C-alpha cells in the first residue's frame, strides 16, 4: 500500500509516497481502507519532530480517517467488513490502510460525505474532551475560542452552540471574522485590529467569559486570566506562541479559576472510547440534522499532502483540509 513518509529534515517538501506493507488489525481493532484522511495542526508539529508519536502508535502521519472497514480483528462485533466509518486513529491516516480500535470509530453522519466525515474525529474528540469534560461548559455561559476559524475553532463554535453557550472567537483577518459570525460565533474579534481583552470587556459590560479555549499561549495566558469571570476555566490545547511565560497567579486565587488542558493522542483507549460514545450520542445526531455544521476548505490528493501542509502552515484556510486516497 501507499503511505506518506517524512524526510529527516521534516520539511514540507520532504514528504513523499512510499510502498509499505498493509497493517493487520489486532484483537479489538479494525482495518480501514482509507478514502479520506484529515489534516490537523498536530500533523505539522509531528512532521517537524515536535510531536513524536506515543509508544506503540504508527509513526506515519494522520490522526483521523474515513473509509470502509476492510478487516475486523478478533472480538470486534460492532463493525462489519464494508461498513463506512470515520475514526480517530493513533497515527497512520496518511496511508491506503490504517488500523484503529473498533471503539474509536463512528458511522458517517447522515447527509455528510466521506470527505467531510474524515475531518470530524480529531477536532470533535478534542473539543468535547476539553470544553465538556474538562471545562464543564454549560448552557448560558460564554466561551472565548482562540483560533476561531481553525478546524478546532469551528468545532468549538458548534459545540458551544449545541450546549446553549455563547461562543466568542478571535481570528487573524476580517474575512475569517465574518465567516465565524456566519458559522455561529456571537462575537468575532480580529486580533490584528483589536485588543481582544478590551473588546470582550466591552461586549460583556466588563463581566468577562466563563471559559477560554486557548491554542496560542504565550502573552495570551495572562490576558485570558484577566477576562475570566469568578470560577472561570482556562483550557490549554496548544502553545503556538510558546508555553513559558512570567505569570501573575494572583487572579487565579482571587477569582477561584481553574487552569487545565490536555492532549488527545496519548490518552488511553478507554478514555477515547468514552469520548467516542459521547460524540455518537450527543453530536452525531446534530451533525445529521444540520444543527451542527462542519466546513471543508479543500480536498487534496495524497501526492499533494505537502501543499495541504503548506496552506495550513500559512493559515490560508478556514476549517478542515483532507487528503483523498480513493473515491
Ligand atoms: N491538545 C490537543 O489534543 C490538540 C488536538 C488537536 C489540535 N490541537 C492544536 O490545536 C490547534 C488547532 O488545530 P487545527 O488542526 O484546528 O489547526 P489549524 O486549523 O491550522 O488552526 C491553527 C489556528 O491558529 C491560529 N493561529 C496561528 N498562529 C497564531 C498566533 N500567533 N496567534 C493567534 N492565533 C494563531 C490560526 O488562525 P489565524 O491565522 O486567524 O490567527 C489558525 O486558525 C493546533 O495548534 C493544534 O496543534 C491540539
């Protein structure tokens, strides 16, 4: 089968297609014939050597894939050969076939294409785990989402709306701000034009927000803290501007704040299965009914994986990019 290999320098142009043996599903696993594989921020970090795969995971890029079940391992009863699925995979999505736990796969939501469905798992598992399980976002609360037009950001807008919360976002251009407003954001702040702290305070009558979902870190951290309300929660999922800062923790004590965060990939199979079950129950019907939407920016053949990475690195996209391996 074909799979993507990254050269020693980790550059975009070092990605190339190589032949490799088709993997075998172990007990409790399924082999997916990959039609589409999602591209995610962590893939860029892994390519550059900044996000090594956890022990036992495939070293091949790709954290989500959609296609048909090609084989089932011992003990798998919930999927049959031929079923159309989309799945969170521990690695190896950028390949013709990849293996994952049967408990990390989901059906294709009614009305969505395989390409759209391929871009769901990594972002939705992540936003559910962070906004619901860690930050306990509730109806009526306000959440500020940095990187609002990213794959993660759009899923977070959708999830906030689904639970009845009020999503605010920051983005890097007026076009992205407009897109996010159309997508359901109540307030979209172009951080290149406006100070998001002042804008949030103005929009909330100085009250602030209950939750901040932050992928930026760096100088944002103290600012996030400054706009959190009493009992607010800051959730950290990436540090695009760095993870080391000088920080005044006084507001954490005074306002009884919670600072938390998580990464999806190293979580246990059981934890991921619990998140899968919650998404299947709570989000998949909403995707099928159109109450929650997804946005596919582009579909790229496997040979153009480098182009997809280049677009994501330059932040020229809105929403999701996926690679196509077959029709
Ligand atoms: N912890 C986890 O489990 C987990 C799981 C998945 C993804 N992630 C992380 O979440 C982030 C989003 O992932 P994704 O797949 O959705 O990628 P993506 O679509 O490429 O999103 C990156 C976003 O970051 C914004 N951004 C980039 N540099 C910025 C800066 N200096 N200041 C403010 N905003 C900046 C970009 O928007 P603008 O250009 O508009 O600023 C873009 O929307 C990535 O960093 C990824 O590593 C974490």
